[in-house]
């Protein structure tokens, strides 16, 4: 029970610290009374929970933080970039502290340096002598916002009630957790240390969603009983049976949707992290950057958010560090001193597009080509369009930066960013114009579990093609197939010449059938049309069977590396099937055949 209570305290504390970060960034734009009061309330509530658990070091630290924030609220201490940076550092410290409490209640981080910085800022206030009071004499000090805690920052009444019951019964909430003496300095966390705290593995779900899920389960159970009873009595041809069976199918789909919805999270937390990253880098680089966030209410599956988080952070660092000029550079180009960085998400058919745009110096395609040739990534006589030159940025080992920096010159590269997006079944593209700016777009699936797919047949085997990857399906008997060279065939689709290839050529399980291609009359078959920013690609298949929803199963590591294979599933006929990735196949083809 105690573990649940400390876990709830940690989760609520971490959620409030997300609001802390947002409030700090608002203060970075100038003094904002509401943001200052919110910071004070969060520190106050963290201290309140710590008092219940007897976490003396956390109590004292939060109380002194309250003293600092009281000065900010009363405007007795001016808000400047140094103060905002320190408050953001406090947020990082407190997050780490809370995460460790799940594993070791005696854990205390190294506090000497942050305590010293706290005192320096407090001493800057004209009223420093007034606020320097003993923590023991002022535990009950009134806050400048007493009586006005908001719902979003106040601690949970349920948590407080549980703890009070434990204390009233004489239970020591610290028993078995290292006592209340605390450990100072750089003490190691407990043996259970394995990364993130419990709070990171939980999802807060509204009671309404759980009620809806329970109601659906009840309805499913009722209709299942009717179906079973009808089967037992041999009454499968009755209206009652048909109605119950139809209702069961509808409820199963509703349950599927409701279950997936439980994992959906808005992008607010991720965008807050990106905004913080941009703010930190801009401050380190002495650059003036206005950070604009649009679409943070858009929702994605939690797994998608987690897997795209670090790639997006890398893109933000690149944009501010390498893309945006310093003040002198912008002035020389007639640009305003303050650059604009825009982080945006929009819902689109079948997924979500996240874009990061800056109005910096942009990227010259010729410079990209020159760098790629110098690094031996491509031959100098290779002809590429400007778009294809920009795509070279995603090759392993490529960089356009003139110098390596501690900010974005180490760690993952754009090739790793692309690999991460590809592994999600998404796509990434980059657009840039010299002295105008750069935009990176990621098209991501809403979830990784369920997708609509078109079932096709090749060589006697069934394959699933995500419908989001298809622009259309055509009947080749309506088109004239022309040949260019020995093997390449082309078709004309509404005035555009499109390369036509057998899909079987790119699937590992149909190798034995490739030599039979010449014996088949292509014009008798359907073709799948895939289109990306480069152009269109046509793939002929032997037959198109049906469209259905499929549950995506991940592949083993050695299979996941096979080009063109995006996963596995079980079809409605009970047979296993590979999920084919047309985007990765088209990418492999594009270096050999230029699409329309």
C-alpha cells in the first residue's frame, strides 16, 4: 500500500513539474504573475507531500525554493534569463529526485551547488534579510497565494487521506525504505535502479473512459451468453442469434477502439520538452529565438511519442545550433534579430504530421552534394535533382555543419533520425531554401497496433499492404505497358510516365518465382500505386483479395532489417502474413529508376 502511495505522490509531482517547465518558459518572455504563482504552488505542494513522508532534505529544499519564488511573485527579484535557467535546472533536479524516491526513499541528490545558487539569487533581493528565516521556524509560513491553490497544482486529497490514515494508525511510512535520515551527496540509488521511475511507466486515464470500457465488457458478456446459448440449443438460424452475433462484432470493434484510445496521449508533453530544448540551446548560443508551438493537443499512441522523442530533440538542436544564425549574421542579411522556430502537429488521413521549421540560413543542395562526394558517399558524376541531393543528408556519416559542437555535433545523426521514423512505418522529408529557412516533416502513424490493410496475393502467398501507403489501385488492362531497356516497363497515368515493376521482385519469400515473370502476361493483373514526394511507383500483383484491419506484430531483429518488410500479422483466414512496406521498397528503387 505504501508503495502505491509514494508512487502516486511521484506521479503527481512529475505532472506538476511539467507545468513548472511551461511556467518557466513563460517567465522567459517577461514577468508573468500567474506563472510565478503557479511555480510557488508547485513547490509548496511538493513540500507538503514530503512532510507527510518525512523527507526532511526535500522539505528543506522545497521550502527554500518557496522563499525564492515568493520574491519573484512579489516582484522583489527581477526575472532575467539567468533566473529562468536556474528555475529550469531546479525542475530537472526535482524530477530526478522524485524518480529515485520510487526506488530508494533515502536518496538525496547532490545539493551543495543548487543550494548555493538559491542563496545567491535570494541575496539579490532587497528584502533578503526578511526572507532568510529558519526552515524549522517557518514550516507553517503563509504563501502569497494562500487559499488560492488551483486544481491543476494542488495535491491529491485521496493521497492525503490515505497517508493520514496510516499515520493515525501508528504506521511509519518510511519503514523499510531507509528511514528518514536521508543520504546526502552523490549516493547511489538502490539496486533496483534501472532507468526511469515508476511515474514514467504509468498512464493517467479518465474515469469516464474506464467506465465506457467496463460498460462495453458488460454488453459483450451479455451477447456472448446469448450466442453460446443459441449454439448449445442448435438455434443458429434464429433472429435472436443473428442479432446477438452482430452486436458482438460491433462491441468487439468498439472495445478495440476504446482500448487503443487508452494509450493515446496529446503531444503537449513532448512539445514542452522540445520547447525547453530550443530555449536551452538558444541561451547557450546567445541567439534570440521565438518558439511557436501549434497543435500540441493532437494525440498519438504513447509508444510512437516515446520512440520519436529523441529524434525530434536532435532536429531541434540542429535547427537552433546550425540552422539559425546569430544576431550578427541575421542583421547582415536584413533579418530581424529574433529568429522564429515553429513546432507544429496536424492530423492527416491515417496519421499525424509533425514539422519543425526555422527561418535560418537554410541548406544549399550543392553544398550537400559537395560534402557527400568529399565523404565518399556518392560519385561526383552522379546526376541528382535538388530534392535527391537534400535526401543525402539522411545517409550515415553525413553532416553539413562546418564545425562539431557540444550541442548537436555529437550523438545521433540524421540517418538515425530517419531510421527511427522508418521503424515506425512513417516518412521523413526535408525542405530548405538558402537564407529562407528549413522545414523537417515527419509523417507518423497514430498507433502501431492496428491498421487498415489491403490483402494481395503473389506467388500463392498472401501479403498485407497498409492502405495508408496506397494512392490508388489500377487495372493494367486499361493501360498500355511500354518497355525501356531490357527489363524496365513503364505506364502512363494521367500524363505521367510511371515505372512499373512486379512487387514479387522485392519480397524475400518469392525469390524462387522471379524467373517466371516473363511467362506472365502483366496486362491481366492489377497494380498498386504508391506516391511520395519524389513521384509515383507502380507495382503489379497477381490479385487483390480484400481490405481488412490487421493487428501488427513486431518482427525479430534479424527479420526487421529485411528491406520491404514492415511487420507480420494474422489474416482473417487464420494464416500468417508479412506486412509489406512500399515506402522502403520505393526508396530502394529510386536510386535505379527515376519515378514520375
